[in-house]
């Protein structure tokens, strides 16, 4: 039987290469192993055998010891380096036992068999080697499947994280959009009263602005600050059905029947909002903004901390603005008079902590991270107002968010307050770029370094919103 790349094909799941320089031995091995179903390849020397490895994987090599050129020991040692997964069996004559033992070490052979062989012995040795090789191939297959599954799972996790991030971003954007629409709707509702004009014009907006500043000074959470803002905007929504004559009267001049009607507006406003589930905290502000710290307020005579903190804040801001607008007393209060009245009610009408925060806002001692108090004489074009600018009588001069041009900057620089105090002008500061140290607050372009953190206490007596 010729051994020149001869092949006997059966069940080709495993491939065996027989190497011997005697063709009759290769033929005998072919006849013996043909019934096994293995794919059989034959080579007359090591060089021919190595060529098989270039074209397909080999599971087992059965090689003679004595061959011209590269010996069986050298050949199997070479295979051990290049193709360690291939099992190796050495056929050796009785006189080559010592060399075979060396091959066990150098070639890492699986077994060695003596020539002439015993058919059952060589068949058993080959079957055992193939069985081990089959287990290794199954292990490799499972490892590859596991690797592929892990890669797929990793890709799935990456895609899942990406999708979760995308959905979170979309949900956040949707929430912000809905929240913006909600705030806009509330502002529209709050205008229903103020559109009727008179002494209530602008009242809810001013109360809301002051309430927000107090809430921030008290370091309330962001969502609670929004409840304060919305509740303050809607705190008088229960007055929507009041007659014009009732709206135009200061509380001090109301008759007993009119007082009874007036005291019903917190419950009326709460009833109008109670169906809105998301407005639970807001409706509490509407209902309880006339409760007093000592329990003598209305409608439920709540006292102390039983009054929601949001309502306690709005109560101070509401009374402060009402005093100056002339809706409480017959005569209007000046800002400093209204502030003193609030202080006088501390611990009796109003929560002491809220009054302290209120006074801190008036004194200019509380500022947000995105604003600075600028001297009136240093106002210039290009500055963006972060708060409404009022004169000492509480009259709105320029609204928050206005980007000053030369005309408005000059007007503010030269404006004379009725009480001769300086205007309080809070300027918006752009946040620092991401590459900058976020802990380093950017300086206001119009302030000197030594003025950055020092409030203008003398000029902060006027009402701020």
C-alpha cells in the first residue's frame, strides 16, 4: 500500500496520521484501522507528516522511532512544541526502549508501543487516545460556546446600558418638558386674578419670587422649592370668584360678611386643586398660607410645625407684599416698615426660622451659586439680571432674565430710589466650563476681587424678590 499522502476515509470526526518509512507497515496499519471509521492519513517521513498539519487539524500521530532524516523522537518533540493538542504515540523496536523513555520526556508522548505490535493493544491505545482527544475537543467546544455567549451577553449589557441611558435621557427630557408646561400653566392660572388689575396686580408673582428665595435660604430640596413657587403663584386662586369691590378693599376695611367670604378663599382654592394628584403639596400651600404660628390663623387653626413648611414660607412672603401693596391695612407700608412688622410677628404669627431666612434675603446675605450682587454704579450693558429689580417702594423696574443693553444699564446706574438707598441688582453668572475646577467660582466681570463675597449691607435694605 502506497503511503504517499494516501487516505482511508470513514467517519472523519477524528484524524490520525501514521508515519513510517516502510510502506508495508503503513499498509498493515491501514488494514487494521480501516474498520474504525477514523480518517486515516499516511506519511513515509516526518516532513510529509508535517505537511498534513498545514491543511487540517490532526488529533493523533502514530510514528515509528527509526526514520531517515528526522527521527521519531525528534519529530514528536517538534509536534509537542507546535501542535501540543495532538496526541502522540511512538512505535519502537525492543532495542530502542531507552530512546522511547527519552521521547516520553522530550516529546511528551501519550504512549509508546513495541514493534511488532499486538493488534488489540495498538487498537486499544489509539481508541483511548482518541477518547481523551474527544473530551478535550468537547471541552474546547463548550469553552468557545461559553466565550461566545459571554461576548453576546457583554454586548447585550452594553446595548442594554446604552438603551437604559437613552430611555433615561428621554424620560428626563420629557419630565422637564412636562414640568415646564406645568409651571407655565400655573402661571397662566395665577394671572386670572391679576388680570383684573387693582391692588392685586403682580402680587402672586412677587410673593412667589420672595418665597423661592426664602426656601432656598432655608436649603429646602429642589422639588420642595418648586412646590413653594407653584403654591405661592396659586395661593389666591380661591379669590377668582370675588367681586371687584371685595378685591379692591384692604382686609382692615372688610365688613363681617365680607371677612367670612374672604376667609373662605383658602378652602375654595384647595378644592379647585384637590383633584390634581400631583398638586397635593401645592394645594396644602393654598389651603394653609393664612395659618399662624400660634394657632390663631385659618381655616384649620394649625399651629407651629403642624403647618406645612411650604405654607409657613408663603405666609411671610404674602403678608410682606400685602403690607406694601395696601391689601392688609388702609395705608401702604414702606419696605422697611413691612420688614419690621414681619419681625414683630416672629414666634407669634410666623415661624421664627422662616423670618430669619426672610431677613437674610432682605440683607443680601443669601445668594445662589449663579448670581452676584452688583453695585448700582457698576451696572453695564451685557449683564443678565437674575432677580427682579424693585425700587424701595416695591415698584418693579426691570424683570429677572432681562439682558441689559446700554439704555437700561444707564437707567439703572442713574436711578434714584425714593428712600435714597441703592438698588439691589443681582446679576446672573455663567457656570464655569467643564474643564475648569468646578469649585472655583467665576468672578463677576463688574466686581473687584475684594468685593466678590462681601454683601453690600447698606444697600440691601430695600425689598428684594
